[in-house]
C-alpha cells in the first residue's frame, strides 16, 4: 500500500477536507492530490493547515471536463480515487437539476473512464476476484438518500432497493449504478459507501445545523420545513472520515458499506437542542433562541425518515460511531463560535479569494 498517489475529488468541501487532512497526516508515504472545482461549497481555508505538506498537492479543475481528467490521471500517475465531488444540496437540485446531472453523473463517468483506461482494466477481468491483492481502487462515496424514505420503523441496509425522490438523490443513485456497472463490465476495482447526514466543523452554512447556528448567532429566523417532523440519522464527520479510511484500506472490492450515526432526531428536536446549547454558550436566557424558530412551507419530495443499519461495516471492518449526537453538537458549536472569521469569510464571500492569494502564482 506504500507509494500510492490518491486522487480525492471534492477535497476542499466539507467531508472532503476532513478526508484529505486525515490521509495527508496519517500516511506520509502517500501522495494526496486534491481536485476541486472550487464552486460555492469549495473552500481552501478548510485545509489551510496542510497546504504546505510535502505529500499534498491541490489541483483546481472540473470533473465534467473529460480531457482534463484523463490528462490528470496520466500526469499524476494516480493509483486510486476517493470520489466525493458532488452537488449535494437538495434545494439547489430542485431549482437547477441539470447542474446535478452534469457533475454527479457525467463527472463520475469521466472519472470511471479515466480510471478504466489508466489502470488497464479489461472486460470482466477483476470484478469477481475480490480477495486478491489490489493495486488500484475507485472508492465512490454516496448518500442514504438514494434509498428513498422510511416509515416510522426499519433501517436502510446495503440491500435496500433504490427509490430516490429528488433530483439530487436520483443523480447520486445513477452514479452508484454506474460505478457498479464499470466494476461488473470492465473489472474496475471499486467500492461504494452510503452515509447518513454528516455534521461538524467546516460545513457550509446552507445545511441545517450550521445554518441554524449562524442564524441564532445573528438573531435571525431559523427556518424549519413543515412541522419539523422529518427524521434524520446524524453522523459526526470525523467518525465518517475514519470509516472512509477503513473502507479504503480494508473494504472488499465490489461491496457496498452503509455508514450511519445511530442518532435519529426529528428536525425540530434537533433545533431545540441546538437552541439550548447556543443560549448557554452565548450567555442568553434559556429559551431565547427558540423564539427564532419559523415554520416554512415544506419542500417537494421531502423524505420523512432516513435511518441506516451499519452492522455490516461493524462486523467486517470493526467500525462503529464513537461520538454521541449531544457530544458532537457541542463540539460543532464550539468550533463555529471559535472560528467566527471562517464563518464571516463564508457569509461575505471573501473565502473565494483564498485560492488567488495562495495558489495563483504557484
């Protein structure tokens, strides 16, 4: 496993930046190539602490550009891919589905084609041989939203049928199917994981927890869809990053692993908990922040409940979530309050200038 050159796509985003940091710091014999288009959700400040490490390289580029991707594989002699780059916000997928189709489907196909060509995959040569030593791996990271919506009971397993309900989840379901098709047809060594809702430091403040946290901080309304009855399983991002590390190094080819936090919360209960934590940290009277809660019209295709059975990754790789939600939420709140300059740069748009300052002349 030494002397690997791993392409991490979307490594300036929320989850990607945590993955890049872990790989760079824990595996000095690896070269980590971070590819990011630096759209609105890509922020190089997320990984400013490792940007000068000798085994780290940043490349600005778009996975939708097939020629660029093939040239990158050839130039960097990439041995592996950890694919996180994606348009991921459901609301944005409703207003602009085509952008999700381009990035999440076409972009994934471009990466698959480049990997197939560069790793000299042949029709059906490796897909069934999951136990032999491997030189390469295409690791595709996906979402539990591909499975659709659960009722009041039950859990998503790796065998749950796909039933996506939004353009975002449909695009991710398509990319999952394509990865499996390339593994079956061309023998591409591949693995997939589907995770529940992530939270933690460096999350772009359009998602529920950082949005609510920032609004509380500024005494702005906290929008809650419908009655806040929708249930999500919450996974602390550092637990997810550990799972990705384990799957990359020990996961079996052509397998799928579900990664869940074992933390199911109704949206309204989550926000009430967050309000209490924020009131305490901001030294406000208990109950102050709850008054900011504002119920808004529910979005179309809003799945009622997600919950993941992650017993397979526990059984096969020894992973289970270590951070309880209350503990993780406390850590998250403290990080955002201690890093107000990061949050300010996001909300003002100044973070977009970081690339020009740090990389333009390299």
